[in-house]
């Protein structure tokens, strides 16, 4: 047996031992994250699932309810009204926020100084809480004391929160105003990852700005668009605080989405069982939508967004 063969035979057990040590170290590194996930995500989810089959007013003893909560909630027309409003706000918000965020992200990705200054102004709504934004808009659009009177703008003197269509449109507008900066930041980072050589080659071929946008920028932002859309769509299931402060679900039930319906059933009517049913429905819808959007990215989930390279 040659010395080379002997050396390889001796090195093989060492490599296996090192691999085992690396896996053990990796397991210890992931343990805190796993514990955090189990304690703060998995355990509450299991608790909500159990409560959906129980009767509880939030204070007294918990009693078994079987499928009573599920049958009562699923047979309630209010659930389907809230579900329809949730998807309506989700779809319209996506249609409004995505093109605006994409264009602003492309614009702020430039290196000019004035674009950096404008980017700071664009991101200001991101620093405010949803409750603060709702309170500010509620005061500004008050037909008696708001901008309509202060600036003498009669077209703003509408009963924004008293007419169902106006209230729903206002909710979508305020949501877009607050969250467009966040998605703009995502698209800005995505645009800055695109190599300049692609644009330089397109310019040599005589492609203008519009052609570069549709043939280079958009295709290269495929995974960024999917990521932003996932956050936008799944996040729309949790628009509770803004709508609660701004409209309270009214007028009537015109802005009572699922998240708000869950809160009102659980903490206003003290029906924790039916509220838990809605919570489970929200989780299922969120998981299905997230998986669907991730499937749009294709089978190669580890692939780079720089497909042309």
C-alpha cells in the first residue's frame, strides 16, 4: 500500500469526525431559534386551535364545546362579509401598492443626491405607528374641523367615515400611504443588485429607459416582486389596529375585516371560542397564500434573481 493511499485512509475518519462536530455545533446554534419558535409561535397556535373547540369568556372556566363554535361561525353571514372585505382590501391594496412601490424603488435606487433626499421623505410614514396614522387621518378628514375647513377645500368636506364606500376607499388609501415606503425599500435593494453591465449593453443596442425597465429591471426583480407580494398579501390579513382606530369596522360592517371581527367577538362579546375559530381560519388562509406565492417563484428557490448571468 502506497503512502498516498495510507494518508487518505487516515484522513477519512478525521473528515467524518469533523463533519459530525460541525452538525452538532449547527444544532446547538439553531436551538435558541427553535425554542423561540415553539414557545412564541407553535404553542400559541396549538392553544388557539384547542380554544376553537371550547367555550370560554376569557375569565371563567374553560368548557368543551365540540364543533359548536365552528358550526356557528361558519353559518354566520357576518363571517363571509368579513372574508370578502378582507380579500377586497388585500387585492386592491396589492394593485395600488405594487406599481407605486416598484416605480419609487427604481427611482430611489439612483445615485443622485436629490434622490437620497426624496427617499428620506418617502420613508417618513414608515416611522409612524398605525394607530398614530389612523388618528392623524381621522382628524385631518373631519368635515367640521379638518383640512376642508382649515384650508378652504370644499371637496374634502365629505363624510369620509360615515359612507361605506368612502370609508372603505379611505382605509385602502391610508394602508397604501403607510406601507408603500416599506415595499419601496425592498425594491430599492433589489434594483441595486442588478449589474450595471446589463443596462450598459442595452444602451449600446439602442434600448431606451422604458425598454430597459420592461426587459431588464422587471425580469430581474422577479423574486423581489414575489417576496414583496407575499409580505403585502399575508400582512393584509393583520390590518387590525389601523382599521380599529380609523373606522372601528363601520359604518355598519363595511370595514369589518376578519382580524377586526376576531377581536370584536373575543374581547367585546367575550366569545373566545368563535374568535379562536376565526384566528385558525386566518392562519390557514395566510399559509395557503404564502405557499401559493412562493410556488410562483418556480422550483429553484435558491436561484439568483440575476437570471441573465
